[in-house]
């Protein structure tokens, strides 16, 4: 069981083309592995941006895109966490039309991991958006093991709900990864910075939050502000990216988790 783990967050802008996005995942994963990373995290909606219809791009976890992610992870010998969309259910909209919904899903896979997936629990029905019109919520807090580390999974808007991160800490997580496609707007960068630090403190874990690169507020999608961040178990910022495409590589240590929990026994 390693006391330290090299991790990476790949900040970039996805398109509507899953094939092109998979190639970008491969390219940036290779860069992260070359810099020593053993766990590599890509943004929410890495499979396809929020600019297009999600139900027509969604694929099951045994589909072509997920299999492509598995192949990249195996070829580079690394654990990947990648945001994608999987089929969910059908609803009747306010205008009486049937519409298929998807799950906003994280796939975690690789030779050092117990493969799992996480369905985003808290949907972005805020700031005039209605994610629940196109996305069905998940209902399970998820962790996995990566090289002896317990890693918790969460997605974007989940960061506003502290109880989920406390639950991840109580489930044994030592690191939480948070892929995101965090929309720009008044105060949104400040909220992102505050919430990511607070959730690391709530869980008393390392927290790696990985966003899509910056996009203008007026753009229909994809959405992002960049500012991917690594926060320590006390909420301190250890590394942060700017707005552009970039790769954050850092080392996390188990002793920081132990020390934080011993000093302030929140959990």
C-alpha cells in the first residue's frame, strides 16, 4: 500500500465528437503518464460537450467509447476517470413530448483499479438551467480502490452538497476526484474556488477538481472556467491551473489525511 500517489488532472475543452474527444483523452493521458501520474482524471462531459443532444450521443458502459477509454487506460498502464453519458429513461416534457434522458456518468477504469462507474446525484437545476430535463439522477455514493488508495467520485454540481463529501470521507475515501464542466458567470469562479476547498475540508481528503477549459458565458456549450485545483485535507490549495488547456500533475500523501483527521475529528 503506497503512502503516496501521483495524480493528474487534464483540463481541456470537449467537442460534440466522441471519437475526436477519445483521441484527446489518449493524447493528454500520455502526457500525464510521461510526467509520472498513476491516476489521470478528465473533465465531466469529456465524451461529448453539453452543446448537443445528450440522448443521441449516449452509449452504454460496454459501448464503443467506454471500450476506447479502457483501451487507453490499459495501453498506458494507468487508472482513468472520464466523464461520459449513458442511457437512462424517458420522460414527458411540459409540452407533452417524450424525451429520452441520460445518466451523467463517470467511468473509472485501469489495471490498478477496481473498475466502477458513478452517476451524478445532484443535477444542475440552477442559474436558469434544467439538467434534469435531459439527465436522470444517480442515487449512490461511490468509491473505488486505486493502488491501495480509496478514491471517491463526484461530479460538478455535487460540490454544492457538503453531505455527499462527508459521506465519502466516512466511506474511507482518502482522495476525491471531481470532474466538472463549471459554467462561467458572475461570481462563479469565486464559488468554485470556495466550494472545492470546503468539500476537501468536509471529507478531510485530498480533492482533485478537474474542469473543462474556459469558455465564454454567452456560448451555448461546452461550459468551463478552467481553474482545476488540488486541495489538501484541510482545504488548503496545493496547485491550481489557469483558464486554458493544461495538465496538473501532483503527488498526494496519506499522512496528510491522517494528520487532518487526528487534529480535527470531523468524521
